[in-house]
C-alpha cells in the first residue's frame, strides 16, 4: 500500500510541475474575457454541421478529449469542409476512409495545449511575456498525429527493425511570419506569393492576409485550411472552425520516396539512414518492443518528424522537446531534390568511368555525401530558422547548406514539383542546384575514382579539402592508390603501415584509417593525415632547362619537395635512397606518374597525376632523418662522399670523419653552429655544399684544407655550411627558380672580425647553379636536386671554394 501511495504522490507532483512548466508556453487563462461554451463535443453537436468531424473523432477514439478530458486546441472542419476532403480522395463518408488514414487525419486537428488566436499570431515558446526577436517565425505546433509504426531494413543489421514515428507538427501561417522576413534583411515575402505557391492545388488566391496590420482581428491559415471562426472558448481549450480538412503533411523523405521521378535521389539518401534504437520510446510507447527512430547520419534527417532534434538511445523525446521548443517550432529543412534524369546525368559524367553503369550502391560514402549534401538548401542570413520561401530564392537569399553556393533557380519555372512538408520544404528540380566544387578542382580524382578512397578519407580528416579548391593557386596533385597507402609507414619511427578499416560497410561513418601502436590499432590523427596528404600535393613547379627534370614544392612544409625525372618521381626520402646508395638505382622502388588532367571533366586550378609502382610502392613521404644525425654513419650518407681513386681523400674520410667531435661523435661544425646561432642547443636550417671527391683531392693538393702536414678540414667545414636564415632564403635554391643572384652567408666567422661571416655568391644559370667564392672562382653545383634531409639540403659541387685567410682559420 505504501508503494502505491508513493507512486500516486509522485504522479500528482509530476503533473503539477508539468502544468506549471507549460504555463509559460501556453495560454491557460481562457476564461478571462469570455464565457466557455461548454465542452467542445456538445457545442459542435448542437450546431449540427460538424457530424463528419464528430463521427471521425469518435471512430478513432478521441471523444473523451473533445468532451473536455485534457487540455487541447481543436481545429474543427465543418461538414462542408469534409465534402472537399471526400471529393479529393474519392470517398463518400467517414466510413470509407481507411482507419490508419482517418486516425492520422483526425489527430492532426488536435493540438497539445491551448492557444487563443493572439497566441497563434505572436507565439513565443519561452512564454507570452518573453522578449523575442523571432516572434512571427515560430509557426509549427505539436499535434497528436503520428504515422503508424513501420518495418524498415536497417543496413547495419541486415534485417528489418520497427520504426516508431514521432508526432507531427502542423504549420500555422500568419502575416507576422512573412512580415518577419521583410523586417530582417529581406523584402517581398508576402503570403500571396509564398503561401499560394505551395497550396495552389487547393484553390486560387487562398491567402488574404497581406493587408493585415497589428490591431486588426486575427488572420491565419492552418496548413491548407482557412479559419472561419476563431478562439471559441471551451471547457478544455480553444476551438477553431476550418473551411477544409487539414491534410496531414508528410516528411520531406516520404514525399520524395512517393514520387518515382525522384527514386534515385531517395535511394541515395537511404544509404545515410541511421535507425537508432531508443530505450525510452521502447519502454513507454511501444509496449516494451524495440523501437527505432528514422534519422540520418551525415545529412539532415529528412525522414524524421523533428527538426533540430537528434535523440540518442536513452533520451526522452518529451524532455528534449521541452528544451528545444523554440527551434522545433521554427526550424525547417530544405531539399532541392534532383530528378532521376539529373542524378543519372551526374553519375554518367563523374562516376560511370570508374564504377560502371548505374552502380549507385558502390559509390564510396564520402563523395556521395558531398553530392547529396550540396542539394540541401538554407537561407544565407538566418540558416534554417523559418521555411526557405520561394520569394527568398528569387531574391538571391538561398544558398547550399554545405558550401554556401548561391542557388540561382527560378522557383516559378525551374521547379517541377513542390511541397510544404512536416519538417521543411521540398523543391523538385530537373538539374542539380550545385555540383560539389570538389569535382572541379585538383581534388576531383579523389571524389571520382574509388582507388583513391583512402587518400580522400585522409584529405577529409586533415581538413585540407577547401585549401585545394582555391581558385587563385595552381596545384600539382600526385595520387597514391589505396594499395600504396597501405604500404606507407607511420607511427613511431615509421615502423607501422596504414590500415583501412570499415566495421560496417553498409553504413556511413565507420570507415577509418588506422595503424598499430604495438598494442592495438589507433586512428591516424589529423596532423599525421595532413602530413601524408600535403606531401602529395604541391603548389609550385620548376622546370630545369635543357633536361627532363622538374622540381615541385609540396604543401607539407616550406622546405619539402618532389623531384621528377622523365616519368619517374621521387620524394626526398625516395630520392635519398634511390640516388644516395650505389647499386640501389634499380626499378624496384621507382614510382612513375601518368597525368590524368585531360581525362577529367574539369580541373580548374592545376594538374593531377596518378602514381604507379610495384606492389611494394608507397606514397611520396618526406625524409625524416637529419643530416646531423646520419653524417657520421658511413652506411647512410650519399655514396658520392665515399667513392674515390685517391684512397681516403674523399668527402667522408677527409671531411666528415676528420671533423668529428670526440665527445659527441658528431661533426664539430654542429657544435660551432649551436654556440653561435642555436642558443647552444639547436641547429637552425642550413645548406651544405659538399665537395665532390675530386674536389677534395684538388683542395688537398692546393693546400686549401691542409697546412702541408695536417688535415684542417674541420676548420674549413663551417665555410661549406650556409645559414638559411642569415641568407634570407624562403626556399632551397634550384636551377630555374627565377631568383637570380643571391648572396649566401655561411656559419664561418671571418678572421679578426666580429659578427661577419664568409659568403658565397649563388647564380641561377638556368641549367644549373653556380657558386662564386671570395677569390672569384666559379664552382658548378653538380646536382639539380640536392639530397634533402629534415634539417638541410646537401648539394655536390665540382670544385672547392677558396675563402682565402678564412679557409682554415680558427672559428671565433
């Protein structure tokens, strides 16, 4: 007994609190100015011309509510209104209407809570005294109408689940709604233009409210119906007499799916459906059977009755509605659905060469999402607040929701079907309102060809897609296949390869690029993804005159490049391994390129290439080793430093090995640089001019690096190390880079001076770089493309540089 007493007390308290909570939203002082006519049932029955409405209410089980048991606003169509409804549908009486349809229709006329006419005209979800700039824009009200549950296939489970539909909202159109647009940065939004546009099938010139001004008698229309009598006070709310039966509105998705001319769009949208289990609804509304909500992932939920409301498993829809009553009453979705012909035309142009004919189910999710999302519209000034009206489209205020591309269609001539829906507006068109920009720039191959799906996922994750659609820049994009990316090493020490995972191939949002951290697979982060993508895309190209060489600067970092020779291409790491080790110059690690630009419908801002190689080929990744780190290691330095016919007189033995610091095991020059430029700890970016082995022999013979008895290369070495910062270089120099003559400053201080450094003149000769030393000697840079490491670029020069007294002087 105590248990039931406690439950009853709790229920009473909940009812009391709920009523007080709703007082701020709804008018409950309905007897303040007039006398109630009694309960709505007896009143309508006494009038004699509501027999069909009352019969319908009784048949679907809502007689008690109309008799006064529960707070409600009742929209009551008279018998003349029902004759219009019967004529539209081919019925003779209420008994001809199928039960489900009748229930849906009747409950669509029964609103939760009570609204007098003034509240409809100036609805404020936060309460009647709330100061709200959006008054007039709140035009939707919750009804008791709900579509019957239905069984829908869940792609993630491979079976049907029971979808529970939410109660519908009904639109009430007031002059203040259209006036709101005119008062907030727009103009010309009249009911005559906008209301009649959607409801012209119910009659001509239905809207008569454009001359309404504040202080006049209320005027509004309830969806397709006009109001004949306003604010009749009953025992449990307000009653309105309508001149037509209100047709329950479908969702945008239901409207599209019912029209065979838009079946392709509906099918493509279906791929993003997310049938979400809801525990609260299952326990409270579905007899404890599992209930699912029909929402979408990645795209607006056009099949869901609620706008601006996403419900997770255990959440109460009622609680969420109370919290988000404002957005639910004002926000709408807008879809510009392309016809089957328009969808198929796009498919033929962009996807058929790679996916085959009409193979929509195979299109990768990311490019399909780009296409579908670009057909969703919004208002350029206030997004989804209020319906996107045809007058706003005509005024240029409509944009695509994803890219904000202006929508330039003519609602009068370009729209083949239109509908005001329970959750927004639908415009059916014979062409796409916008082709996603990614199909027209250097990003196009990723969105068209499934072999680049992993690269596309990395592009999307790294946030660089919009960067590569810049109109004012020219890009050179080199596309690695999925197989190449799976061979690409990442993680600590680049010891792990990339993994493509897709836990649910039939559902959007489950693709991932991962790698193993030794214990489990982890998602590749944004920065690591950007490093891969940016290393394949370049924003500058240099052609070396008189050769088949090209040098590209990547968008990964200022000092990272790709090198092309013939149809082969190398990253800095691949170049170092291919050219840096004698005997390694075979074709096993070669990557060739094939230009795809002319094969694509359009590439506005550059050129695109496919990467091809052996099964072990990888993406083009930059060198991560530093020259400071590897230089003491004979097995890791370029082979040219070792090969000689003069014994140990080569750059490695004479220069590097003879210049090592005994305590650090690294070149002494680095200790000098750190002391003068690096604050004692770091080595700023630099260039090394490494003497060819013959140049070492000549320097030895000419006593440039010796006093005749001792090897003084360690003192000479700082002259070969150029400070990038001191030389004001924003790029490493290359032949043909257009930078002309430059003065390069080394890390070697001049003799008997303070703050002055030895210098080298660099000239771009077109076919090669040339250095001039302090004695005026000309020295040729042998390699067009240097060995590039994380900290420097190493160029081979064919002769020594003579710095006079500063050749082997002690560094100050």
